[in-house]
């Protein structure tokens, strides 16, 4: 394999900016995702301020200019833009870049024993398309009329006619930005699929793949199969806006519900695209710190495949009160609730991985356990939404907001951070500070719950989503204390990230040098130096066994690396 | 927790609430089981001198039963929730009972237009009455609403009725309810409909028979 390699580039630009090295590209995705997470978080802060103290000046609003804020107060159009862009950015420009872009690119070639992705230049192109997409999204705030303001779901006719939302070019740029994002991840998906199928090291059979690789592979396939209809829908929406067609405009014979079907056909599987890499992180971190094989490896995978297939048959549960044919509702409700069956298997298998282990609790493990415990809440509360009659009441209320934040926040941020703390030594060659890490974990976990748990109560109380001023409603006045509490907790959640940023800076400059395998883990990436050299491995890796051979009876040590010969393992 | 629910005043709201509580208690049981196991395992199997990990792969059926049995139980519970749900959903969104009162409700940016057919009981005649934001109905009578929208998607939401239905332009969607207690109940728009979304506050007034008759007299007979 080594003869296909390229010499390590020497110029700064080829090495760090326009690099074709999957490790550099993975880090680029990571930084981009983190910057966008910060921006998305600040948008949440501005929204929450307006909700808790409607019509008051937002501290820090001096950084924003008119017409977004007037005298420091957020205007309704800007509020709607924040609602829209917070969702868009967190899903497409934080979750996907970090979980698929960063972890997928950085880890998959290392974990399968490859020297790079199958198409390194395509890989570079994917990242730069995504970078352009992110820029387009952020620039859209500064065009006349501001950024898209029709919700991240962009339901027409509101999104189809500039007059109805007051947003003209912002919405067009939103469509353009998403189209670019989809292209980036379609190219990335093809690349990942090809890499996993064709570039595995000798001995790395499919059933020896680390769970993370399986999850990335499944996520890429789900994404590629589901995104088509939404791309078509986005083109129709753009035509409606720019050319004046009426695909979604009833006055011209169009149908607004068509968009909802096209959007959610992708929109729901997208949740699994994000979720699966998060489960992949858990499946690597939990065994390593329990010193145990993952419980029922194949059963987890079969369950994930079943859930992946089911995820294509449930999209209309977002549309129970949309006016679609009511006879379609119950089949979608049944299919939705059925997803709990494969996920029960996955969750209990992850829990059973702890059973009889020898459990250590470094920050990475704390984050993994945090992901697992919090995701369970997200999963269970999904049943309420999946049950069509209950959904009549809680649809489009804060109950839904709480529910999907309990699924996505653990997956993306807690799971992402578990991965970050776990693989940081590999990526940067230094250990993160554990004390700062644990402070960061507990502050984040507590403030996360303080933000989102009360939202269930708000939703039950009838607090609808995306309203600018809850004080309009008598119904919501008794709940205003909760709303204020949530806002204060949001500020705490944002401030809780300061120890994290300090940790990164301190550890990158002064952190302890990482050994090749600080966690004594089995997968291939730990068999090479931290950080790995150009082209990843010094020799050609040969895989001897599955990825989770921890605490094998009769072995001298409690781990058996995938690459190591059993003979050398026992004689050492 | 129950105190956060607005007081239910519709005939079908009780079914929705009891389904909510069924899912809540079943969900809570699973929550306690799953989180309890995690907590127990982390404490019990914390690494120590004597704590060596066991080699448990979960592959033999005897072991994988630990995850398959819970999944089977979940499947049964799912079907129970579905069976109850089908009934409750049909009650709300299925065929309306014979209506006593007919209204037309049309959302627009940013308000609700409520059209009453007037004394002749027929829409689109000169005696129609159109009110902005105010919906007046009698108590314990079946109210049938033809829901529509002039521009974008709105969503008719009355928390006290546990009723929500999107209003689509170009379509008339039938909605019905029967309110069981007189009083004033807020109407919200649940679907983002533009920069005035928050202002779409309507008011449903459920009258006693006498006050409804009086309201009709004062407003319809002009």
C-alpha cells in the first residue's frame, strides 16, 4: 500500500490549509464545527434573553447592528432569523462536521489500517465546499432583509415568497448554503464508503471493524439514500422564489404539504445520521474504560440496521397535525414507536457492557456515561411525540424542543466531547487536563439539564415554539419563572465551556506528552504514534482479531490490540 | 407535574391526558431501570485492586437474553400504546359527530378570522358575521370548524381543548370539539408564520346556553 503514498508536503499551505491528509482535514472539520457551535450557542443566548425579558436590551447587543436590534432590543424578524439559523447551524454545521466530518475523516482510515481516505483530493474538496457553505450561511445575516426566518424546516408558502417572510436574499442563500452542505457530505459519504469497502488492512474483515467505522458507514449510507428528495424539494423551492413557479403555492396549484414530505423524508433519517456516530463514540469509549468486550457486537449492528431501515418509514410523524390524510397517521405512529425496540437492544447492550467490568472514570468515560444517561431521556420522551394523539397536544410546543435537545445535545455535544477527550491525545499528541475536564463535565451536565428539563414543563403548559414574546399570553404567565430560569441556565451552559477552552489552550501548549496508547485500547489507531506520522503507520498493519478483546481469559494483560500477534502479546 | 397542564375542557382531552400519563409512568419505569442499572454498575464495578473485568461478549443466547427480553417487553408496551392511541386519535381527528354549531376559521398574517353563518345557518350570505380573534361557542355543543388560511401555514391551537390543527392555504380542513366548561380560553398559533407569529392570540369564549343566546341576539340580529 505504501507505494501509492505521496511525499509529505512541506509548504504551509499544502500542509495545513489545502491539505489532502485525512488527519488534517479531520481537524479542519473539528475546528469549523467548534466555531459554528460557538456561534449557534450565542444565537441561543440572544433568543433566550428575549424570551426571559421580552423587550429588554440584550447584554452584548452593541455587537449587533440595526435592523437586527433596535436600541439593543431584538426585533421579531431577527428573532425568527435566530430561531431558523440556530437550528440550521447546529444540525448541518455543527453536528455533521464534528461527528461525520471530524471523527469520520480522522478515525476511519486509522481504524481500518489505511494510509488515507480513498480519494484524498475529493476529501479536501468536501471540506472546502463545507467551509464555503458555512460562510454563505453566516454572510446571509448581512444581506438586506437578513437571514432566513422561516424555521430550519422552511415550510412554504412562508419560505416560498419573499413578501410573506420579509426575507429575500437571506432565504436564497440559505438554500444555496444547504445545497453546498449536502454536496460536501455526499462527496464525503462516497469517499467514506469507498474507503471502508476497499482500503481495509489485511485481516480487517467487516465483522472486525470497530463500531465507530460501522456507524460512520451506516450513517453515510442513510444520508446518501435519504437526501435526494430534499435536494429536489430545495430546487423546487428556489424556483418558486426566484422564477415564480408555484410548486408549493396553492394559488398556483401547488401544495405546501409536498415540501413537508420531501423535507422530512430526509429530515428524520438525518437524526440517525447524527445519532449513529455518537453511538459509535460510546461503543469505543465504554469498552475501553470498562476493560470489557462490547456486549453483543453483532446484535447491536443488526439493531442499528433495522432502526436505519425504519427511519425511512417514519417521516410523517412530524406531520400528525399538518392536515395530511388521517388514515396515514396511525401507520406512521406505529412505525415510529417501533423504533424503540431496536434502540432498547442498543441501549441495554451499551449498559450491559459495563456489567462485570473494571470501570475507570476519566473525563472521556464521564462524557460517555453522560451521553448514555441523557440520551435515554431523549429516547423515552420520543414515545410521547410518536404517539399521535399525545402529539396533537405537544406538537410544536417546548415539549418537542426539550425532547429533541435531549436526543441531539447528548449525541452531538456530550458524545462529541467524549470522543474529543478520548481521541485528543491521538490527534494532538498531548493529554488533556483531567481536572479541568471533570469541572467542564459536571458544569455542562448540570446546566444542560437545567436548560432542557424545565422545557418539558413549559411544553405541557402550552408554550408553543418559536414565539417572540411569551408575555403575550395569559396562559404562559404562571410559567414565566420557568422561562427565566431556563435563560439563566443557558447562560451558565455557555459559561461552562470556558474551562473547556482553557483546557484546550493549556493542554496544547503544556499538556503531558501522550504515549501511543494512553488508554490501553485495542483499535488500530492506538497502535501508531500520537499524533500518527504522515501516512499513519510505519509498517503495514495486519489485523489479528476483533476490536474489543479486553480482559480475555488467560492473556497477560487486559487488552489485546487488533494489530498485535497473540504470541507476542502473551510473551511480553 | 400535573399542575402544569392547563385545565382540560374538551370531551376528548381526557383521553389524550390519560395516554400521556400512561406513557409517562411506563417511560418512568424504564428510565429508573436503565439509569439505575448504569449507576449500580458504575459503583459496583468501579476499578479497584480486586475488581477484574469479566470476559462477557454477550454472544451466547444466555447472555443476549438480557437485552432481547427487555426489547420484547418494549414491543408489547409499544403495541399497547399504539392500540390506545389509535382510538384516541380517531376520537379527535376522525369523523365529527353531528355538529350543533358551524364556524369558519381562517388564519392570516397575523390574526384569526372567525366567520359565523348568521341566523340562516348558511355561509357566504349577507348575514354572515366575521369577527377578528373572537370565537364564541356554546358549552356542551359540538362545534364544527372549517379551518383554512389566506397566506401561509398557521396552526390553530387551544391548549385547554388539547386541540391542534395546522391551517393550510388552499385547503379546508374539518376540525371539531365539544367544550365542557364555560370560560375564556386562549387560542395560539403553533406554526411559525412570520414576524408577527407571537401576536396571533385569539380567544375562545365558551358560553352557557343563556349567555350564548344573549350573545347571538346582540351580535347576529342586526
